[in-house]
C-alpha cells in the first residue's frame, strides 16, 4: 500500500491548469486567477487625508508654539481641493484630496478653532495623517498573482484597482457516479434492504467548495456492463470522475473492472489510511482523472477531502491546492494503528489558548453522526502502543479543505 503522502503526490502529479474564462468581479469569490492583476494606476491614486482635521504646510509653522492660522478653503471627499493659501489651514475630511501645498493633516481634536482661525499647540510631522499616492501599490506593480484563490479581500483589492472583470481558470467538471444494488434516491420509495444514497450530495458540496461544477448520475447497479457503459459516458464530459462504492475486490465490487474496460489506466487502488484504504486513482485520455472512492460515507468524504479537492484546486492552477493543517493536541490518550494513518473525525476546541482535539467515539466508516458533528479530521500517525494525551497532531478542518 502507498502512504498518504505518496498517494497524494501521485494524484497531483502532472496536473495542468484548465482553460481560462473571464468573469464579473462579483462572481469571482473562490475562483483561481489564471492571469495576474497588475495595478494600472497607483493605489491610492492621489494623496488624501486619513482624518477629519486641517491640512497645513509644516514650513509655515515657525517659531515657538502655539501657531495661529486662518482657515481658507475646504476639501471634502469627491471634490477637487483648492490649493492651500500661504500661511493658512484648509478644512479637510477623511478621504478628501490633500490640497496642493499642504504636507500634513492635524486631527480636529488637536486643534482649537475660533471662528475662522485655528490654533495649533504641537507641530505635525511631514506626512502625518496623509495617505500618499501609491502607498499600497505603485502603478505597474503586481497586485494579485496568477494562482491566487480569490477571497473577499482580494476582490476588494481588484475593485479598488477598477477591475470589473477577472480572468480565472474555468471550473472543473466533476461527475459523481454512485454504485450499489442497495441504493435508492433520497425520498424515493423504500424496498426491503434498500438505503437512501447519501454520498453524492456531500461529495457535490465538497466539490463546489473546491471550485468545481458537479453532475450526479443515476445510481448504477452492481453490474459490470452497466457500470462500464455509465463510466464511458461520464468520462467524455468530465475532468474528474468520482465513482463511489464497488472499488474493492468483493464478488459484487464491479467498479475496478469497469474502469479498466472503459480505458482508464489505474495508478493505485490501496492507501495505508483508515478510513479509506480501498481508494483507486487513474487517468483517462489526456487530462481526465478518476477517483474510485469507498462506499461508506466517512470513507468517501474523507478520501475526497484529502485527494479529490486538492486535485480540483490543482486543476485550476491554485498555488496552494492542499489545506494547511492546524497544530492541535489530543484531549485523551488512545490506541493507534500499527500500520495505517488514522483520520479521526473530531471536534476542535480552544482550551487555555491551546487547540484541543476531541475524537468522536464512533469512528466506524458508515457512521454519519460523527461526520455531521465533526469540525474535521485529526491525522494520527501509525505506531506501537498508545498515543498520549496532549500529543501534537495535525488537524484538517472541513472548512479549510
């Protein structure tokens, strides 16, 4: 069996960014830039005040304090500021352009005003309370690099740079194909031995979180011919095909032979992790990828989070396709696996300024309750004996996948 790191490296190997498209700025959240954003003008575009107060020229403040200056003119946001008259002060408001000739702003709470005269008791420094042209970005500077995933702050920066549209990688197309004679549609008519198919909606949600657009096919029965036909149809329109269930080696596990019949070249089909050991990965054609996920809900979701979502992000050219684990500490000692990394569904709490992991008691692969109540998974390295309470572990939040 491959280790987790070995398997992940194979999944992400040789991935090329998908084609690009132009989207409106308002549609850019969580998309990945395919082209850099360069500042076409300086940011800020002009010198302006950071405070309500009075614009002055420090050269006019000679001799001992206090200094008295007549108030001549006013500058407000959105207006053109009149030049500062010699040996005077100009009323100015936050965001307003700095009048020509002024080099500092005195906050209004530090000024005494008597009708049309202001009195200053301390000399401001040159540039005080002034936001200078190009302080954030000079014209021509790189604002956002290709490969950046657009968060709200990045969208704000693009808006400040007057970018109404952005060039991003297109969304990967994901097809989710669930197999099993026991499965029926959620809300459909129940029959003896049937269960509602629960993986597709969760996987589609994670795929959407990873920036993809997903399609869920009708449920496929445990029949090699039917599975092969469904897989062949899905492959032609998918960047990533997710098959769910039937990937092991039981008498009714038909997915692996169906993938091979459909022309998929399998890279691996076992990883030393728990849950999720029977996971398959393969390639089809020039760019399509296939992940054969286990059928149990915890196994399917955990393996897709670890392998599938980073793959989707890599397809978009994301400079950071994998989530950054948090460093946390186990709440209590527990037995660990000798030969497999364990991915424990757990809650994450903060206690005395330390992140503490509380694994759920029920870690069965089919246990949906621990999925629903978990904040993510704790990564427990294999080893002999117990892993002690307080031991540091990596923790991957669902929200960061």
